[in-house]
C-alpha cells in the first residue's frame, strides 16, 4: 500500500475553497459533504456519490492522480457550471 500523501481538493464558485488534507478518504468525504445537498441532476448526484463514497473510490481516484494527474470534473448547477478538482498537494 502506498504511503499517504497530501491531497488538495476544491469545488469552484465558492462552494468549497481549495483545502489540503492528509488523507485522501477524508478529502473525498469533504467533497461529498459539500456536494450532496446541491441541486444537481439525479444521474450526476448518483455518479458523484459512487465516485466519492463508493467502496473503490479511494483506489480509483488515487490511480487517476498517479497515472493521469489532477482530476477536474464539471458540477452542473442551475446557476452555472462549477468544477470539482482533486490533485496531489504541490503538483501545481
């Protein structure tokens, strides 16, 4: 198992400012807490729930960060499109 690394997450548009966590699972939980009651479509809500809280969420996000780099996903809200971002801290 890989050692823990600092991870920075945010949701643009003032939903969740960039915040750095010691553990990836805590970062994913914080993202889900910031999104779960937002007025997103049902399919998008289910997708984020599965990707942020599912049994393989940590592994999938870690593999993406290690293999592809920072993750940026659209969050479509009635007012505009925001972005959920996850990256290893210091990978600017």
